[in-house]
């Protein structure tokens, strides 16, 4: 029996410094995603990789929660464990009060319908038109034909691809594909949206527009978003809270402004430093330029 | 001359009938087989190493028999189902049983070509095993399935010639009984020519259909 630990205490030392773009107001809702002591080890012939070495996470209702880290830090594994695309070795995941880790296949399927997911490479169905892609989760949930048609219209308008309903994914640009993927992920009115590097394959302008869309959706629908990325700028624009992952552990977490302006962990410091370095056009490590 | 033409025409009809009917029955067995092989493998929603291994072993066993031996072994089954061991209809039983494991593998290969990310997206949306096959694997793999079916039809066509050795009829039987055993080079030449035309027609049609599906989806390989 995992006892829900109340709101983790985040030191208030660092004053929230205004960033270039206002972040979404920190939501104070009840816990939407609770992760307790999650562990996952991959065994390869050569070595054992501890992708997750005991992760605890509390994502509240209405949060846009960034999960950042370098490659191999376990951030994608963590996200994929939330809807159990990846089975953790131990630990629990609780989604909207329901413990996902103990569900049987059928119940898990039902729970997953309430958890939308978007990906770096979109993963739309090439065999279906835009409209049919958006309709897919509704078909799976056995919605009526008329209901599906109405919902597809509504979602297409929301994400701004109304003029492309009859097109196939093969005819769309990356940004358009991600919009369709977002509409598809929202079709069943999810309580949570998981995003696995959803903007990492997009150009800056498209990334910006997708971030605005996600923000709008968060504000209009109160949708909780867990956003995995390695792009710190994206987190700064989009998220209100962030966790830095390193070697399968959470190095630090807190309000975005706080983590950015006063990173305490080694990984956090390096990430912030490198991001700043890129912005300023030069990067110095240990006195040597790269 | 007229008699020869009649003979060839009848042979052609029998061959076409045997090929398409036994490939059809084979597909009815092999497609579900390939679907189960795929869906019980890792990461497709109904992972079951035991079922997968047992089914895989059965398929391998089915494919290990030399064709002629398997056809002979299955003759009693033909007698049971069709009532005779002679003629094209009797040949459907061994031919489709012979083809089913092969079709199962072809189908499995086509399904495994579907991008793993799409499977994951489908799983993340709560797709069950049945919907995974009908709504994701089959439509997404359709161009590969069409190309696979082309391969299956041509393999079946080759197999009808072997069945022709033991009384199935068809062009293969003509080639053996007349062309080979009675030294009728003209009949040998005619049957082989007809078979070449048949194979080419199947291949061209298959390519066209697969290409058209890809073009409609704006997916070009």
C-alpha cells in the first residue's frame, strides 16, 4: 500500500524571477500522476542499465510538468512507465487516483483511453485520413458514428487543421502531423496528456506554435501535461514545474523559474549552463571553448 | 491441333482454379496464424512467449516437409473431405494445408514491418488485440500484404505442378505426362509458356495494386 505523500516541500529560497514569457500559473490541484519508487533495469549482454533507479514524482492536476535530462537519463522510460508502455520492475504509478500498475490488460486498456500521448515522430496511421486518425480512439471506445463525426470536427477546429480532414498524413508537414496527433490524443477527453519529445523533430517556428496550442489546451481544459524534452527553452516557455533527471534519479524538481535561476543539482546546472551557452553563442567548459 | 488446344485450355483452367482456391483457403488459415504470431510476440499487446513458441514450432514443422511428401501424407484427408484423391478439387486440401504455414510467416513479416511507434501509439490509446489486428496491422501493412499475396499465389502455382504429378491435373500435370514422359516437346513448350504468362500477370497485378495503395496514401517507398 503506497501512502500518498503530501505535496513535496520545495525550498522557497529562490525568488521567482520573471522570465521572458509568463509561465502558466502554478496549479494547486490534487495529484493527477503519482509515481512511487519506480525502478526499471535493462539487461543487455554487456551490462545492466538502471534506466530508473527509484523515482518519486507528484504531478498535480492542471500542471504542465517538464521532465528534462540528457540522453540516457531515463526521462523517456519514466514517461512510458506512466501509461505502462514500459513495465517497471517495481514501484507504483497512480493515475487520477487509480493505481495503474496493478490493473489487468482490459482495465489498463480502459485507463489508457483516458491518457493521451504524443510522440516525436507523430506515429499517425498512414492508412487513415486525418479525420479517420482523429476518429481512431473514438472507434476504439465504440462511440457512435454521428458522435464521432461531430467530435472530429470539433477537435480539428481546436488544433487548426480543419481544412486537411480528407488528407492523408503523407501529405502533411511535421507541424500539421503533430496537430493531428494532438487532436487524436485529445479525442477521448483524457485527464492527462503525455508528450514524448513532441517538439524535438520540429523547426523553431512550428515548435512555438505547437507550444502555444498545448498551453491553450491546458488553460481551456485544465488538462494535465507531462512533457519530456531535452530542450530547456521549451520547458521555460511551456511548463510551470520541472524535474531534472540524471542516471535514473530525479536530481531536482520544482517551479520552473526556481530551477532555472538557481539549479542545485549537477545535471541541472549543466543543462542551464549549456542552454545559456547556446543562446549566447559560445560555450565554455573548464576554461576551454567547444 | 484442336484437341491439343482443348487440353491446354482445360489444364489452364484447372491450374488457375487450384492456385486461387487453395491460396484463398491458405490465406483463411495463414492470415489469422500470422496475426496470432505477431500479436503474441513482444510489444504487440498480447505478449505470450509460450503460445508464440508453440505456434512458431508448428509452423516450422509444417514448412519442413518436402512438398511432395506432405501432399502424399495429406491424401487421406482429401478423401475424407472431398471424397476422392484425384482431380483439382481433391488437390485443394493438401495445397492449402501446405501453403498455410508459409502464408502465416509472410503475414507475420508484413505485420512486423509496421512501424513499432504506430503499434505503441495504438497501445497507448487502449487498443485491444482484436482492434490491433483489424484496425492497425491489416490496414497499415496492406501494401506489404498485397506483395506477400503475389508471392503466395506464385508459390502456390509452382506447387500445383507438384500436385499434378500425383493426379491433381492442371498445366503441371500436362507438362509431366506429355512433355516429359511422352517426349512431346511442343506440349512442354506450350505449358511452360502459359505458366510464364500466368506468373507475369499475377506479379504485374500485385505490383500495380500495391503501388496504387501507396499512391493513395501518399506513401512512396
